[in-house]
């Protein structure tokens, strides 16, 4: 158990747990955040327990939301997967009447954004009841995040590493409108969404940089290298070489920075996606034009914006997915 700088009046509970129940309590002198408390516990487990014998750990919040029965259920579920890389989530039903409004809406919004960005539907993205296999614990120790955003980072890492995510329904328990929680609905929500949108923001920047390089290469080729060639020939040539250069730059940034991928064959999938996206854009613009007769430039902006979001999801789930 981790005492994350709890109030002085709470120390009697930790003393009783240590003396009467024989539990080990790790003390933080000051509150360092839930993420840091979890990493402290993981490090202690890895250095003091036989991971060849034990299957992993179960985490549970200290705010009274998790029953003993549900904690045992999560542990039993983890044990059923042997040495497999698995993350068991105790999922609550947020449609029940006792769920506070801010918890109900906050979780629904978060899980929908998570599904949009990472292609994985998770019923309860903020659950503190989790059973984590030994393989995945080693990865969790090095994850970023000191407060509640750490748990979102854990889910993102699990999805990216193709860890088997198992959801186990648990009781939905809230005491006094969840008064005991330390979750700050503004500060912690901002940190959580910042984590979720971090890679997408870099993806957007990568696209903008690639677009500027594409335009710059096209202009240089047109005005300096191909100025003596008829436009009917120079424009296609300049377009082709500018697109080759900018797309390779985009691929390199996405692979190394956005998705942190090591897959060597990803470049083949990347250019397959580029070709499909190009033809899809042209077809959609043409079809929308024949229906609406709107300006094709405006239609292209609309179509390419939608395809841009789709491209992000496909690149994460297919092009740069580990183990392809």
C-alpha cells in the first residue's frame, strides 16, 4: 500500500494495517500524485517479489469505490491468463442513478475521444481497479504522468503494444457524491486530454510542415529547375517530386515522433494509404460536386479534412502498429 502524503489524522489507519494486518506501507512524505504512487508501488513489487511465481498486481483506489469482492474478481481474471501480457479493467456502469453527474459525463466524453483517437472502445477509462500482468508492469514503470493522467497513458500504452485488455464489470459505488476523491475536474481533465491529444497535435504539425515543404519544393522546381520546360510537362514533374519529398518527410516524422514505431515495412503501408487517400479524395470531391455544384476547392478542403482524421486513425492502427 502507498501512503501518498496523506493527512496526519489518516496515519492511524496505516499504522493499524502495518501492525495488525502485516501489510507493507510505502510512505511519500508529501503528496506526489496518483501516477507517482502507482509507479512507486510497481517498482517495489518488481524489486521485492518473485515475478516468476506471481502473475502481476492489482491496483485499487482508497476512496471506497472498489469492493473486496471486485478486487478478488480482477485478481482471479488476471490469473486465468497465465503469463500473457494482459490488463484487466474493472468497469463501472455510469448509467446508474448514484453516479455523480460530473463522473458520468466526464467518463463518457473521455471514452468517446479515446475510441476516436486510438480505435479502442473502453467502457471505463478512469477506473482505478486494474489487474496488471508482469510483462506490462515493466512498461508501466517508465510511463509519463504523475497524477491521474498516468492512467490514460497506461491505456494508450496498452493499446499501442497490443496488450490484451479485458473488461470485468464491477459494482458502481459512490459515497457522498464522491467527496473523497482528489480528482480535480478542471486541472486533471486538462492533463488527461493533453495526454490523449498529444500525438494527434504532433500529427497535425507534421502535416503542416509537410505541406509547406511540398509547396516550397514545387515552387523551387518550377522557377529554378524546370523554368525552361513547357508547363504541361513541368507542372506534373514538379508535383511528383515535391510530393515524394514531402511525403517521405511526413512518413519519417510520423514514424519516429508521432507513433514511435520501429516497423521497417511501415513505409510500404504508408504509401499504400497515400495512394488510396489520393484516389478517395478525388472521387469524393467529384461525387460531391456532381450532387451540389459547390466550388471544388471548398469541397476538397472538406473532404481532405475528414480524410486527415481518418488517416491518423489508420496510421495508428495499421501503418505504424507494432508487430505488423
